C-alpha cells in the first residue's frame, strides 16, 4: 500500500509538472504569436506612414521615400524576430553571435545579392535616376516604376515589365532621358534637287516654330546636311520640354509632309529603271 501511494504521488507530481510546463510553453507560444502578428502589422503600418510622410515632404523625392520605408520595415521585423526568439529562452548575446556567423556565411554564399544591395544604396543616395524617369540601362529601356534594395523595375512603352538587378544598373552606362527638363528634337527631311533650298529651309523652320511647345532658346536650326543620291537632306533641331518630346516629334513629322505638299516641294523616293534589250 505504501508503494502504491508513493507511486500515485510521483505520478501526481509529474502530471502537475507537465501541466505547469505545458501552460508555460503554451503561454510563450501564444505570447510569441501575438508579438509576431502585432510586430508584423506595426512594421507594415509604420512603413506606410514613413513612406507617406516622406512622399509629402517637399525635399524628399519618391525614390528616397520608398527606400526609407523599406529600411524601417526590415528593422522592425528584425526586432520582432529577436523578441520572439527571446520568449523561447534564446539569449540575446548568443543570438547576436549566431547572426554574425550566419551573416558571414550568407554573405559568402550570396555575394551577388549583397552587391545588388550595395548598388541599391548607391542608386538611392546618388540618384542617377528616380521613379518616373525614362531611362536606358545597359540596353534596357523603360520608365522607372520601382527601386528596391535588390533591383530596379522598368515598364516599357508597350507595358512590359523589365527587372534590372541593381549591381548591373550601377555598373553599366545609364542614359536618363528625363534627367533634364528640356530636350533637343532632331529631324531629318529630304527634298528634291529641283526645290529651292531657301524655300525648303523656311518651310521647315515655319512648321517647327509654329508651336507653343517649342522653346525660343536655343533657337530652331535648319541646315543642309548632305547631298544624297536623289535628294538634298536637311537636318533640323528644335528644343522642347522633355515631357513634350514625342508628341512634338510625331506631330511635326506629319505636318511637314502636308507643308511640303502645300508648297509644291517634292519629296523624292528611290526609282527603279528597267532596261529591256531586244535581240
């Protein structure tokens, strides 16, 4: 009887211990889950608020706003993960040491990815381009839609998505068509040798200057560019705001044909001559 009573007491003690342990573990799991959910929500919420504040700030452009928002979100997520691990008894010192070793290992394995991050930071702070600019990066052209720590997203005029790793962006030639507020529009027109040169030049100048989008300075230039095989080629240059470039180019290209027709200026085109030999 004494042995049975002692056994019952040990079983009761074990059940009590397991119950206490289970409650503690469940409490830690529940608290860790709450910290994780609330922390991730706060990371997204604060990130959005930082982005909105930065976008509304007159001295901060959209590119920096997106970058600051991303950094804030990643920092908060890192703090949340450390807090969750701490609930399970992981020492902060050990965690920092483990993170250091893991960072070194990941850095060696992901050198390309880290170079993208480094290039992303350089792009954000030196700003060779920003969101909304039309650029050519190593042969890839499009409007900058997003700049992250890892890549730059472009949208082509026909609405295709182009992803350019930041390391390639920073290490390649970048042509920013939106970098300056004005652009020069270059034209090339051809007219017959029979057409009066000064009449052709004045017609071209009149069509190009008869538009409120053309800038007075630098002034419109119209010159003879070359004596072709069947025509005289004229080069023309006009300056407009960058946002008006394509609309101006397309409209003037169309109107120039109408003006040449109205002035009786012939636009030559290649002719083929067939010679038949009898016999």
